[in-house]
């Protein structure tokens, strides 16, 4: 019984021992929470600055860095087939670019060619109308000078005194054909004749305008020496009567001068002056005949060119 009584005592003693062991088993260096808070409160300002200055990294940047790390491990060495494929693709891209650019240039040049040729076609149509009008005026002026030559050769000056005044005016006054050559000059000066691929057509165009240049040289030199003619006029005609025939309100070649409606002072009997007048009339008649030939040729060339241009470029009449 006594032993039985000791047993609970031992158990109680062991319980005490266990309690003591539990207390002492805790780590001695563990600090209370209050001490930690104190340490946190006593952090230095420099440490706070370091924490604050640290850059903030967003989630996207972190994801990008992770992806870069992963990608760096995905690189593999290219094979010769890869290089060949890239070369072929690059070659095709460059070739296609050249092809598209070339097609664009061809389209632009064809468009400009048609625009130039249409403008040239319109110019030639204007030329043909002016050529016809100028030719008719030449015929009319030639008839007047031919009548004057017949009067002077008849020596019946007093009977035709007023007609001599009137016809003499047409020796130096004659209409000259001026071509509508704006488009041609643009084509020549800008080098745009290269747009015309038909060489035969190009030659016909240049032939027409070369003929026009020859006509201009003839027309400019046909009625020179006006001062000498004025000297002759002062010997034969009364200056006031002669100037009175000028029509300042004329709108056409045919009414540049007014027919005398009254008697004019008789012309002089200066033989040398009359002979000079006869020579000038003959020269003017010859120049008009030469001009008429050129006008006929120019009109023929222009009409043929109109047909050729219409057939080549399929122009439609307005």
C-alpha cells in the first residue's frame, strides 16, 4: 500500500519535471514581439530610402523577362534550306517590286502619249482651218495685184486712178499662216517624242513642222524693203488720200482697206517710180504664188496626219 501511494507522487514529480523540460526546451534567443516592433521602429532612414528608391517592376515586365529567358533557350541553328527559302522570298519581293514599278511607268507613259497626241490632233485641226482661210485670202490678194499689174502695163492710169490707189495697198499687206504648234514645241523641248513608238508617224509629224519652218522663212522675206516702197509711194501718191484708205475698224483681211468712194488726186508720172511699182507688184505676185504652194502642201500634210493619228489612236470626233 505504501508503494501504491508513492506511485502517484512519482507521477506528479515526473509531471513537474516535464513541465520544467517544456519551459527550458524553448529557444533562448527567441525575442518577444515587442522587441521586434521596437527594432522595426528603429530602422535607419537610409534603409527606408533604399526601399523607396527600388524601382517597381510591373507584372507585364516580369512576364516579358520570363519570356525572354524562355526564348533564349529556343534558338536553334539555321539550316541551308532556311537560308535558301529566305533568299527566294527576298528575290521574289524585289522582282515583284520592279515589275509593279515598270508597269506603273508604262501606264503613265501611255497616258501621257495619248494626252500629247490628242492635243497635237486638235492643233492640226485648227491648222487645217487656218490654212484654208489663209489660202483663200492669198487668192483674193493675188487677183487684186494681178489687176494692178494689168493696169500699169496698159498705161491707162487716169481711168483707173482710184483702183491703183486701192490695189497698191495689198503689196505689203498680206496674211501669213501661223501654226498652232504649242504641243509640238512642248514635245520637242521636253524630249517627250520618245512616247511615240510609231517611227513612221513621228517622221510625218516632223516633216509637217519642218515644212512649216520653210514657209515661215519664205513669208518673212517676201515683203521686205518697205522703206524703199514708201519712197516710191511718196513720188506717185498723195499721202493723205493713200492713208485715207486704211480701215481701222477692219475685222477680216478682206476689209483691211476701203475702196475709194470719191475721186483721188492723180498719181504721178515719174517713170522710174512707176517702173519700180511694177517690179514690186510682180515680186508680190510671185511671193503669193509661192505661199499658196506651201499652204497647199501644208494642208495636205496636216490632213494626212489627222487621218494617221485617228487610225493609230482611235480618236473620236466631238
